[in-house]
C-alpha cells in the first residue's frame, strides 16, 4: 500500500512543488512587499483557525476509517463527523465575521483575514473527502483532487491579483477552489453516511483522539507563525513578506516531500497495524524510515546550499536579499520538523495516545516566543 501510494501521489506532489515555486515567483512580483506581508499574516490566522477548530475532524476520519470499515460503522463515522463539522461551521462563521469587524487592524488586513477565514469550513469539507479517499486506498481519486486544488488555487489567486485585490489575492483561490470542487467531490464519500446515525459516544471518542492532534498542530503553527506576527509587531509588513518568501521556498519545498511520503505512509501504517498487528507495523515503519532518510536529507542540504541563487531566480527584487540569509536556517528546521510530524509523531496517533503530542510541542512553542523577543 505504501509503495502504491508513493507512485500514485507522485504526480500530485510534483505539481505542488512546481506551483509552490511559481507562487513565490509570481506573487512576489505581482504584489508589493507590504501586500505580500499582509497575505502572510492573514494566511497564518486562517491556518491557525483551521487547525484549532476543524483539523480534529479530519484526523479522526483518517485514523478511524480502517477500524470502522463496515457499512454500519462507516455510516456512523461519516454521519457523526459531518454533523460535527456542520455545527462547528455554523458557530465559526459569525465568530470570524465579528473578529474581522472589531479587530484593531487596517482595512486591507481585515479584508484578507475575512476571505481567508471564510474558506476554512469549505476546505475542511474537502479535506474530509481527501483523507477518506486516502484511507480506503483510492489513490487516483485522491491525487486527482490534490492536483485540481493546487492548480485552481494558483490560477484563481493570479486572477484576483490582476483584478487588484492586493494581499487578499492568494486567499481568494483558497476560498473559491474548494467551493467549485465540493459538488463533485462530496458525493464520492458523503453517500457512505446514508442510513447512518449521529453517535454521541463515538463523537466523544473522536474528540478525545483528534483534538489533541489539533492542539499539537496548533502549537506547531505557532512555532511557524509567531515569527510573522512578531515581525509585523516589532518591524513592519515588508519584513514579514521577506521572511515569508524565504520560509516558503525552504519549508514548502521540504514540506511537499514530507507530505508526499506522509500521504502514502500514514494510511499504510494504520492499515498495517489494524490488519497485521505490531509485527506488520514495525516492518512498515522501518521501510518508511529508510525511504524518508534517503529522500529528505539530500533535499534539505540541497536547498540550504542553493539559497542565494534560488532567491535571485524565484523571489522578487524587493525581498530576495533578506530571504537568502534566512533560507538555510529554515531548511534545517523543516528537515527536523518533518521527521517529527510525519514519522515520530505517528506513534502517538497509531496508539491513540494523542494527548502526548502536546508535550512534544508546548515547550518548543514557548521557547520560540521568547527567542523571537530576544
């Protein structure tokens, strides 16, 4: 299952890598450094909201699909999680509107935040479809959905920039792309909830499993995003733009590789444990560790070594000098965090001891804030 997933998801991840580089190349030229900084701040807010409020649903879908793989079990799984998502969306939207109206921020940042936050619930729905497809081994459908989403977000973002939407432009794609996909994607999985019933005991178990994952990922995002907020507070949006551009080159390049390996690897580990027990899981985990090391270490070293020429080619002239200085540090960080999130932390999700994930992130998050101040 792992090798089939690696091959099946490879085209989608190649496209994500290319579009990731093109995103920096295009938007650091279409947008000013201040507008790019506004986008970075609004994107960080939307990402944090998504992780803290909705990601636990996606995590529960990914982990419990294999163990609930009977018609009755899947119907209850889908009904319970989709209804929980609907309730959260109804509560989330007015709260997001209130934040955007009353936050003591400039008009441009408010608009960008509003567009980013509006896209959070619909992206959660699309992600639920994707993780379910991956869990049941529907590699071609899941990869096709990834490819569509990547290209649609990019193209729609460029169109919005040409229309003069400034820092909100890339976020427009993140809002519209899932809205266009859901009428086609949702029936692929949503039909499995037919005749299913909402189950409060199941929901309690899903929350107990999934919400610590959301919190730990929230801590990881704080590690990644606090830098931007503190740069905006202590310096200006242009400094945020320079940092985000360099961060995107190094972190996104390695993150795409880790996501590719994790997209294929996580469902394979779950299936190995559920079907073959501890021995099968150990064999699968050893194979994945070898492939991870073989692929990610050379990639991290390569990104660090070509930081300056890569910045000169990809990043706009306003941002490239500062970005080249930061890129090697981000490459090292992305390598270590990728191993933590996509390999070592799998032990906690597989054993359903997800509360332990918080311990791996709380202390680094606190240290990050203090070191940023220094």
